[in-house]
C-alpha cells in the first residue's frame, strides 16, 4: 500500500494555500520522506538514500529524482544514480544542472525551502537561477501539516 495520487494532490494544494498565505512564491522540498508525502514517489533508501528535489509553485509541481517514475507531479526529470551497476558519486551535481536548466528565468521573490535537508550546492544553484529576495524555512510549516492525517496516510 502506498500514498495515493489524490492524497498527494490534496497535500500539494494545502501547501500552496499555506505558501500563498505567507506570500511565498514557491517551495523546494528536499527531504525524501516529504518528497513522498507530497508526490507519492518513494525513493530508494538502500543501499543509499538517494536525494530528490521537488519544486512546488502556484501552477506547477515537478521533481528531479534518481528514476523516471510515476509521481503526482507535472513533470519528472531524472538523474543517473547508477551507471552500469556502479553508483555515481555526482548525484547533487546532476540534480543542480537539471534544476538550473529548469529554473532559468523563473520569477521568485520569496522562496520556501527545507533548511534541514537542502544540499548547499542545490541551494546555490537555485540562488543563481532565480535570485530570490528572501529564503523562508518551511520545515515547521510542513511539520504542522503532517499533524493532520489524510485518509491515505491513515490507511497506511
């Protein structure tokens, strides 16, 4: 049993509403468990916890992940986590290149981010691509959202 698309889309909409209330233009979700919570994409954790980058703004939701998978998002961009049975060492660099290409020219004044989990290289890439005026940590906002359980979470 997994989180449902309907549940993930409901949580995305609640996040969008919370962001709008705080005048935050977009959010970056980087914790693997919260990526699952909002997108339904359960990332592999063995032998490594593979990183991901989930972008949610007022209109779009897209993800950079180590596999081209089904998720409750508009677009999945994937990086090569393993090449010919060997784990790549440059996951975050690959994700940064994909994020830079996707974010070029996106207007963002206030950006929500997970201060606990966003890799510095990805943060620097986002800074260079969108030049937000302000970064707002949304870790507590997400923790507050998770206090309310949706039906798919209860079923799990």
